[in-house]
């Protein structure tokens, strides 16, 4: 069996004295969609950021396609030891943020082309063809030459997804991709994410949208105060939650 694209084992993460992750294991096998749900402050974003090494962690392992991250230092001083490895992992795990984070001084096409050109040093003509293909895929091929401020939130988020895809990553990480959007714009982004799931993309998705989590996930993880409280298939988790905390969480968030 091939190794999961992302695997995290017994991860501990603190900000100073605040313990945010207290020993978390999570795995995203190739072609699977894993959703992370939980209350505000439970550590979901922190976990995503630790997975792609945007944050350091103090204990535990992070593996990318079976390859463990090598560390130097201990405790709060622990960092990835190998910068080339860190960059390779980070560029293979493209992240999509709640607030889109597009560069406002670049056109949409330039936004999508920037990292493949500057970080991966790929050929400009090839990158442009790929960028146009992905902008077409997310339904905004006609927006190539405009600036982010001229797009709706839903269009901006779809541009951010095209930008993530243009890195040709091994997995996509989403942090609340629809939370900043009005309901109707949210649906156009949900549709794009659903299509990516159907295509067999490997994805780790933090979301408050329980309907989307239910529709797209192979596995759902409920995080509570830095620990996994419950996990399972969407059917198990959403129709037959076992823990009192998950039941409480779902009773206030579930829309169906
Ligand atoms: N850079 C930071 N410095 C200090 N504390 C932080 C930092 N980032 C997050 N935290 C704290 O870590 C905890 C977990 O935060 P995190 O952002 O991972 O939660 P979350 O589950 O993503 O919440 P939300 O649903 O609101 O996005 C919170 O208590 C938060 O205040
Ligand atoms: Mg968060």
C-alpha cells in the first residue's frame, strides 16, 4: 500500500504556554478527502499549518508521502532541519485560505502564474497554459486580465483555488474556504470543491459547512480542545455521533 500523502503522528503544538495540539494523529491517503470540524479555537487551523510546515511543532512526526520531516532542536526550539525538504513539502501541499489572500497588485492570471514561475521555475508558456486551464476549470476564464478587487468573493476564492491547482500539488489544504462568503457565492465555491473531490484529489479540509463535509469527505475528524474527540465516516459521524461533545457541536452547526 502506498503511504498517505499527509500523515501526522502524535503532534504536539504550543504557542508559549498555550497548548493547542495535545497529541493528534491524522492521515490523508491519496485520493481521499479528510474534513476537520470542531469549535472555534479547537486547533483546526493550527493543525493544517503544522501539516504544511507553516508552523513548527514541539513533538510528534509529520510525514509527506511516507517521508518523515527531519527536525533540529527540541521543544519550542524545534524546527525543520532541512530547508529544501521543507520547501518541497510546502510546495506540494497548496493551501487555500478563508480570506483568499490574492495579491491585489497582480491580475488574476498573474496571481495564478506567480508561484509556479518564481518558486518552481517552470517554463512561462507552459505555466500560462496551465493557469488558463485551471481558471477555466473553476469557471472564471473570462477574468484573467482583471484585478482581484474587481471580482466577487466567490470569484476571488475560485481564483485562489486555481492558483493552488497550478502548483500541481500532491494535496490541497483548505482552511474554511467558504466562511467569508455570502450563501449564494458560497455555493459556487462548494461546487468547485465537490468537483475536485470527485476527481480524486487528496484534500484536507477545515470547514464549518457540515453539509459540504458530509458530501465530500471519506473521513471526518472532530477536534476538541487540541485532541481528536471522535472520527469516522461522514455517515457514522453525522448520523450517529457517539460523544456528547460532538452531539452538542452538531446540534448548533448542522443545517439539515
Ligand atoms: N499565532 C498564534 N499565537 C498565539 N496563539 C495562537 C496563534 N494562533 C492560534 N493561537 C491560539 O491557538 C488556539 C487554536 O487556534 P486555531 O486558529 O488553530 O483554532 P481554529 O480551530 O482554527 O478556530 P477557528 O474555527 O476560529 O478558526 C486558539 O486558542 C488561538 O487563540
Ligand atoms: Mg481556524
